[in-house]
C-alpha cells in the first residue's frame, strides 16, 4: 500500500497509487457536488490527464451537456445533473463504472446514451456495477444479476438463468417472511 496525495485537498487516499483511477462513479445523490461547476477541471487534474480540455469536451458532447459546462451543478435540472455526473464518471475512461440508479430522472434520449455506454463497457472488456429499482432495466443491462431485499441476497446468478418474475417472486417471499 502507498499513500497518495489527494489533488483536491481532502487529505490522503490510502491504497495503491493508481487504484482510484480505475473506477468511475455516478451516485444517486451528488451531495456537495452541487456546489461545483458542471465539468470543472478538478476531476481532470485529479486523474492527471494529459489533455483534460479535449477529454472534457468529448464526454460533454457525448452526454449533450456542452452548453452547461460552466454552470453550477445545483442550478441544473435533475436529468441534466445526472448527465453531468455520468460524464464525470466517464472522464478518465475507467475500467469499472459504479452506477447508482443511473436511469432515474433521465429522459428517453439520455436513457439511450446510458444504454449505449453500458453496451460499450460490456463488449469492451470493462465492467459496470449498477443498482436499480427497475428490474426490467437491470435485466436488459446485466450479464449477472444479484437482487437484494432488506440487505439479504435473494437472487444471484447469470442473466440467462434469471427473469423478472423470478426476481419478483423472490422479493415477495422475503417480504412475506419478514412480515410474519
């Protein structure tokens, strides 16, 4: 293990020096990110990118947020803030995307962008871990499915062996057993 200086001034990050560069995250509630400019170069500096302006322009164009790059996140609609969060997660081309309910608040065109990104990750040897309350959307995007109910794993298997009815039945069984 090594100690890495955190370039945004939040103390030190413990772990392999390049560990945090391998994943990107899009969380449901952005919290303090609302105070930031949509695509401030802070993220590019954090990942020590060689040409950050070019990469910011690429992901902003892909996520259709170029016109709002200089706005504070808290001034954006929920859907635009989600697009910015996904662009931020993609900025450094991570091998792993952690997506927390990425489809909530997205319009149809943004959903298509999200689905395209997930498909690229699946076919490009990279990984996506996604949480969702939409069983159908989760199944459309998954290679492997894990369903939780009240912190318990109720379904765990390859997508080819899991369907929506099975998940709903498993979730119903746990809810029924816990209410008795």
